[in-house]
C-alpha cells in the first residue's frame, strides 16, 4: 500500500459519490445497477470506498462496471478535475487531468522526469522512451485515422449523390475519384491494423 495508491482510490471514490449524487442514486441503487450489468459490486464496497474504510484496493472489473452504471467514461471517473486540475498520474509524476485522461487511449504520452532531455527545440522525450510509446500507441493512432477516413468517405459519398441528382457530372466524377483515393488509404490502414493484432470486421 502506498500513499499514491490511497490517493488514487480516494479520488475515484469521490468521483463515484459525486456522480451518484448527481443521479440521485443511493449506494444500494448503484449496487443494484451493477448487478443488472452482470458484475455485482455490493453496497458495502461502494460505501467503504466513499467513506475511506476499504483501503486502496479496487478491482478493474469493479471500476469498469461502475463507469457503465454511473453512465460516465473511464477517463472522467479516474481524472475528474478536467480540464486543468493537476493529478498525480503515477507516483511522483503530476499532469493535467485532461491530458491524463487522453493518455488512457494513447493520444498523449505522460513523460517521467528522467525521460526529459534538453534538445534543439526545448525539452524532448528520451529517444528510447519515445520509441517504446510510438510502438505502443500505433494501433490506437491507426484506429483514429481509420475512423476519420471513414467520415470523409461518407461525406464524399453524400456529395457524390447530390452532384448526380443535380446533373453535375464533372463534380460527381471529382467526388468519385476522391472516394477511390480514400478507399485505397482505408485498405492500407486496415491492413496495418490487422498486422498489429487489431480486429477489423469485413465490410
């Protein structure tokens, strides 16, 4: 048990209590919701976390099902003081709460003090640490890129259909060429995602 661990559980417990109060749920009603979701978290556990008598132990499964029961994302439960509240992400390293939440999906890298070195453009992340994070966050980066390309493709398809309906053949052809380019990029990114072990349903 460490002070950081105790503080982390206390912060999460405060988030649970705050959200539970907003939803006008008793501890028992929240426990009932978790039971309905298939992973019961009993009332005494919830009350114990909230009043600080259960120590620094929280199961990941409990936290995830509580997020769903409370209708809130994991990042908001773990790091409630967004956007600018400072939080100790792990022992000895504090960061803004919004960036801490983004680190859960690999959008932001939280550096340790020893990873930072002076560079030509100011403070830089140590090369090995950066390499490690680059490989570790590649899959979520590609997934975000794929989602963005899907959105562009859907928009282009609507514009293509509108151009056809208006009889604007030239504009429709431009949209069709653009859609073909987007499709090629989507296939390439999908292939990379699968190489990294990601799962993509055939479309």
